[in-house]
C-alpha cells in the first residue's frame, strides 16, 4: 500500500485557495493557507429512506452530496485580514464576510509535481477565532461549504 505520510516538509497536507472564476490551474495560483493545524474532507452523500407496507426492509435512494472541507488554523495577520493576502487573493476573513466564491485544492502529499489533490469551489464559513491565557495564539476553525462536486487530480 502507498500511504500518504505528511511528516516530511515536502509532503505536508496543503490547502490552496484562489478567487479565480475557473479551477486552480497550477501550484502557484492564488495562495497556500499557512499554519494549518488539521484538515478534514467531508464527502456526505445524502440518502432518502422510506418504508412500504409490502416489505419489511427500509428502501433507500441516494440524493446529492453535501460536501465540505473543514479544519483549524493559526490566525496569520496577512492571510486572515489582508485585502490582498497573496496571489491577489483577499484575506480569509474578508472572503468569508463577503461570501466570495473561491476555488480550492487540498493536496494530500504536498503541492508539488506529482502531488495528489482534490479540488472544487465553495464558500469559506464558520470562522470563530479564539484565544485564551493557556492558548495565547489566535486559532480559528473554518469550513469551506463545497459548491458542486469534489474532483481529483495530480499536480503537473
């Protein structure tokens, strides 16, 4: 089996976003979100269930999926608040606040040639920055509500 080991610096999980109207074309489009603590891909195909009097078992049909990307990140002043955080992309807070449609890629083994990724478009939501005396660095959860399908690819 070929597992994805994200320990080496060149194989870390990476989230790349862009405000382009078309899919991310390369590893240098938009910007890489820094300081990810974790990232989760949620692929949730809906199921409609019903029962009938002529059968004991429940019947089911698939419905469109509700997909999302979620995680946590350490708040970086530039990529969180900036009007141009990198690659001409507005900061994460502003993208969420303006409900801006973004393009995204999640690389499973680094954003390098040959790196495997999933991609799509969606909206950044569920930001909730928090800080405390025992955790004195601002961190925030985030969610990208996926608009449409999740595609797969290999960086070239």
